[in-house]
C-alpha cells in the first residue's frame, strides 16, 4: 500500500520539495564562503598549504597534539586551540580571557550586533553597521544583491546549521524505524523551517537516504574500513550527498558538515569526518565512484552500487520488466528514475474543490502556474513550495497524491458496472489518500464508501483524510478478511514492499528483503480473495500495489483467478484513461516512473461474474 498519499507527504517542500534545482538555489543563497570571498587555496599563489601538509605553525599536526595545544608526547605543539588561549584571536573570534571577544559579544565592527542592524548593514535606527549576516550574503562572501560583504565568520563551522541538523535528525529517526515522509514535515514545522530552507533540508535528507548505498561504498574505500559508527556514517553520508549530488561548494559542504559533526558526534569524530570529506572532494568523487563501480561494468552487483539499490532489488526490477514485456535494456533508466526527485502532485477531491480552483491557490501562493496532470482529471503539480501552506490541503479538499495512485482510483470508478447500487469499499484504506479521492467521486455520484483499515493509528489517518466527506464515507476497523457485506466497487490496495515508490519513500529499499514476501504473498492473496467475495456479481475489484514485483502483482492475480470460478480479468486497455504502453498482453497495467512520470503502480481489474453459487447470495 502506497505511503505517498499520507497527509504528511505534503511535507515535501521538495518531495514537498521544489526539486533539486530549487534546493541548489537555496544553498547558494544560504551558504557563504570562507576566506573573505577569495579564491580557494588550490588557486591562490603564496597562500597557505592545505591543512594536511602543514604542521600548524611549527608544531605537530593537530592529530598529534593534545587538547592543550602540545604534542601527545609532551613536546611543544603549535598554537593552542581557541578555547585555551587568551589574548589572541582564535577560531571563534578570540580567547575567553582577553583579546577580541567571541562573536556573540562583539558588535561586529559596526556598533550594534547584526540582529539589531537592518538589511543594508546599518543599525535599525539608521546608524552605520558592519557586515550583514551570513544568510544574507552570497556564497562568495558578498551580499545577495551584489554589494560587498565581509568575511564569513569562521565559527560557522563550529555550530550546526539548523537545516542540516534537521536532515541529520531525520536520518537517525529513520534508522530507528520512522518513516521519512511522516517525520520530516513535523520536524520542519516544529523547528520553523520553511520555504527554500525546507526544500534544502528535504532534498538533503531524502537524497542522502536514497543514495546511501553508493555513498557507503565510496566512503569505505576512502576510509579503508567498513566499520563506522552509525551516527558518524550518517554525517558522512550527508556530506557526501552535498559534494556529489547538490550544487554546494566543496568548502561549504565540508565546513558545514564538520560543524554538524562537532555538535552531534563530537570533536574527535569531526576530525575523521573532515579528513574523509576532503578526500572525497579531492578524489574527485566521480573518480572514486568509478573505482567501486566501473562504468564499463553493468553486472547486477555493480549496478546496485552505482544506482544505490540492494542487489536483490535490481534483480527484481529486471524480472518485473520482463514480466511486463519491457526490454531489459531499459533497466538503467528504470534504476535511475528511482533516484529522481518526485514532483509535488496534488489531487483535487471532487465536490470539495475543482482543479481550476486548486490551480488558482497554487498560483497565488507560488507565483507560478501549476502543471495539469496528464492521466487524470484531478491531478495538478505544484511547481514549488510546501503543499501544507495551501488552504485546500489544510482543509482536506486536496491532498498530496502521486498521479499513478490517482489513476488507480479513477480506473476503478470508470470501469462499467451494470446497475451500480452505490455501495463502494476501500478494503485496505490506510493511510487514506485513495479513500479521500474515491470518497469525493462517490459523493459526486451519490454513492457511499466504506473505508476499512485494521490498524487503529492508520484508521485515524483515514478519518483525518476523509473528514470533509463524513456524509459519504464510513471508516471501519476490521481485518480485511473479516469484512462483511456486498459492494459494487472494491479497491484492494494491498500492503507491499513499496518498490514502485522508492523515489518517494527512500528508506523502503533498505528496509525490505526477499524474505518479506513469505509473509506478504499469502496476505495479498487472502485480501484479493476477500475482496472478490465482497463484490456482488457484476461488480468490479481493483487489485493494486505500489510495487512492480512479479511476486506481488501478476503472480498473485494469476493464482487467485486460477482458483476462482466466478471472477474474470478485465483488459485494462478498455479503460480509456489508462496509457496503452502500460498494459501488457495479459491486460494488466504496470506504470513505470521513467515512462509515465508516476510511481510504478500496478493494477488488475477483475469482474465478479454470475454463477449458480453466487446468485444465491443476493
């Protein structure tokens, strides 16, 4: 069952994100450059040599000096750390006892502290001020509008940027079992992170989780070992993603990540992280990646590293392509699409809001025009921003929902049913995205929807999703195999591995294993059989998964139909809105992200037919 429909997915200020381009722009505006905006050390003549080639002013390298500035064996070392020096400026603006005061106690060269100065560098009451704060200066040390700015304060590297800290905290939460798309939006809201900062945090966190398999292989190569404490590895992954996949200057990626390390895993680990990240920038990263994943090697094991997937997932996707009739030469495109940033697609729920009205809200909020969906009449893509800022989303009139997921609902609603009595069922309704859309269509047609979800906390999510449709939707909490009644249209959106929504649920690829199918397979078959029994003769069942895995899709349908005398498959090509290139020779639909721009949703439409035994049930 797809998690992308959860209300929280509206987090994505960039999955709710505005996309990688917005995230990059965000960091260009947020990340300043040290060294006063000058050229990097490798491009300067007469400048200092890099830290690894210096002995820190005549003494041993920092790793050989103790915390008091001397060497470990008692010899004299270089300059003592700022916290132990007095009278001369240290890394944070001076010692505690003398010399220049720390930044927080200084007026930054212009009288007032920066927070009391206006955006032009002067004080709020018109007095002259020093340089503007870092967030208002561009990444060369100047201001965003081109005016010169002073040197970026070096102590930015000693504290964690709140946005990167949020990304780190999400990675740790996911390691403890949390869902990224449920946890991140709450975290960003609680920390008052919005707009471009939210977009940056989302891309950094989601992108890191997606590509952690590739980053781990490169990090282990550089470190010369594969045993790294999990929190330290998470910091390294975040740094690697900024270096390899985001337009963050190398010095900022390293400096900000080291600052994050000091705050989260300690100064000792920060030194190790600093060394690894500098090695990644000097490799350069692409050269290091080619050492662990040679570009001329397309074996499954190498593809798994290059596209950051477990090897069993690569093998599974290849088999799914063969089952769907796709050429396996498209495998690389399929793997690459799983690492792309999904668009923020919304569903306008019928009777609650029109798509045109939702488009007007999007344009008013973002100053850009939303893109109308290509497959359904309810879908529209939000070009940027946080969906939760839209009134329609806050009021339950619209929700974040992949267009492939919307297509499944519309296909069920548009399949002809003779003498439709208006009794509809969503058998596995949690977390409520499909129930919200199907409920809107049911209200439009005068039907009634029963939305069933056995797990109480997920049933609560369904109630929240359909709160504006309480005159049309009834929520029940039963095991799907124990639901009773007779229905005209039944949606069976079964629990699955989620391999078709990996770009939207980045942690899914790392959480599942082939052994999971031993539990999921029998449950999926039981739920489909239950759905067929709940369907009146002439009615229709839509069996759906957000996975292309053959063991969860075609094989399940074929097994159930083989043992059912009163069910027949409907050719999906007879439903006008279903893309022709998504339907196999067997009449079942399989969407692909690289082809259709949606999650890789699977759909089989099955009609319950009249038999002697079934006629007695009416």
